[in-house]
C-alpha cells in the first residue's frame, strides 16, 4: 500500500514539473516574438524617408545627362568616296591537264602467276630491254636515232623486276604503258605496244585486258586509236 502511494506521488510531481516547463517555454517564445516585432518596426521607420515633390526622377536625370557616344573616345574616319576607276579583270590561270597514259595489261589466268624465267625469255625475244627505274623498255631505232616507245612494269608496286633473281620471281601481272606527251608518234607507239602485248599474252598463256581490267576487244582498240588520232 505504501509503495503504491509513493509511486502515485512521484507521478504527480513529474507531471507538475513537465507542465511547468511547457508553460515557461511558451511564455519565453511569446516574449521574444513581441520584442522582434518592435525592433523591425523601428528599423523600418528609420529606413523610409518621405519623398519630396519636385525632385527629378531617375529617367529625367538620364535624359539630361546623355551618355557619351563612341565619337567622343575614338576618332572615326569619315567615309571616303569609292574610286570610280575600273578594276582590271582577273586573268584566268590555266590549269594543267592530266597527262594521257595509254595502258594494256597482261594477266595470268585465275589462280595462276607469271614465272620470272618465262617473263625474261619473252621480254628478250620481243626486244624489250631492262633499264631505268628497274623496268623494261621498248626502243625504236632508225638511222642511229633511238627513241623509247613504251615501258613494261610489274603490276605490283614498286613495279620493278629483280633481273638478278628472276628464277625465283613470280608476278601476278605486267602492265605495258606510255605517256602520250613523251612520244613523237603516239599512234605508232600504240600499234607497237599492242603487237608486243599480244605476243606476250600468247607466249605466257595469259589474258590481255585494258586499263579497266576488261577483256581487250576490237571496239576498245578502235576507241584508243581514235583518241590518239585526234591529238
């Protein structure tokens, strides 16, 4: 019985303490709010000044005191009258045309190759001579005058032939060509090159095609002949 009474007394005391703390906190917050409002009102009264009529507005002052223009800081030259004298026309610069090169190609049949020994034998038999740039050349000689007609190169870069080791050399094709501007008689040079190309294709049992790798037909030959005759 005494223990229950003691517990009840302690509970009541605790409740009274909590209520006291709550009401004290509420009063303090209310007092602080009133003081803050009074301070805000006094500060606002100090900041606000009465507006006196008759003083020019900001826009009016800006109108009276115009901002300086760029001419006050930089001397801008006056526009000069254009010279009425005519302008000389620009001369057209001539553009160099690409040099015309005539080409024929001898290719092995599918899956095959041209053996080096067969090539050197055919070249020798047809009068092709090894020379400049490591390739073969065809010359025309008349009355002691020598002139190159066309050239024969390996179809793969750099286009050279290892004449010192042709027994181990194999080629996937050879190309016969000449630059039209390098020969005195382009039509004659083409006829000589065509005859040699046909002989090579027969001796090497190979195919003769044009520069686009198409089979060389009579109409292709006539087109080349016509092109050269119009030069």
